[in-house]
């Protein structure tokens, strides 16, 4: 897994400090833009809305310690109204991407599961992204990757905190 370390050229970064906040912001925006582009292409190929994609990702990446995803938890995670959540789940189920399963102990509780055939479709579509990710990973040592993992974990933690904290209103224009 070790290989030559590749450092972005100075012309790629907006300032002299490649580890400065502005450089990180630019690089994260660029990566996010590219990931969004691939996700949007998948959504379009499947006839899905971007909200549907966000729902699928939330179901796929859900913390198993919390138990199976429920429509209520998904609604809260996506910040949707009850009606919008129902429409989203209906679309995903109709398209074959998720299954609704009633809980054994309480038939009123519905669990949402990513359907296995849909996982296969997604796996095939996103295989080039996985290969590109693996190619990039191969350029780093294990120790370097552990730092990247630590950074991404902390970023996700901080972004989660932002979701929980209401943003201050700013005047427009």
C-alpha cells in the first residue's frame, strides 16, 4: 500500500499554505463537487430524485448500533416533512431500491432496508469510483492513510454537530 507520495502542485492550491483553511476548503469543495456529479449521474440513470439518493445513502451508511432505519429516523436525518418522507420511501420502494419490513415485535414499526438487487446495481455503477479511490489510496503509506481517516472522521463529526446546531441567520444582500 505504500508508494510515491503525491503532493498537489502549488498552482492547484489557492495560496502558498497547502494546509491552510482556504486550501482545505477549495480541495474539499472540488472533491464534493465531483462526488455529487457521480451521485447525480446515478440518480438520473435510476430515475431518482437527489433526495432519494440522500435517503439511500442514509440507509446504507446507518449505524447498525441504532437498529434498522425507520421512516421517522430517516425523516429527521433528511429534515423532511412527513408527506415528503412518505413520497420518497414510496418512490424508492416502487423503483426496487428499498424494502419495507414490519418489525417482529411491533407490527406498527417499519424498518427500511436497501434491497440486495439495488445494491448490485449501485455497486456496478460506482465501481469506477471505488477503483479510483483505491488507486489514490495506494499512493499513501498506512500511517498517512490513518491520518486521512482521522481527519475525515473529525470532519464528519464536526459536520454532524453543524446539523444539530441551528445556523445563525445572516442578512441577504
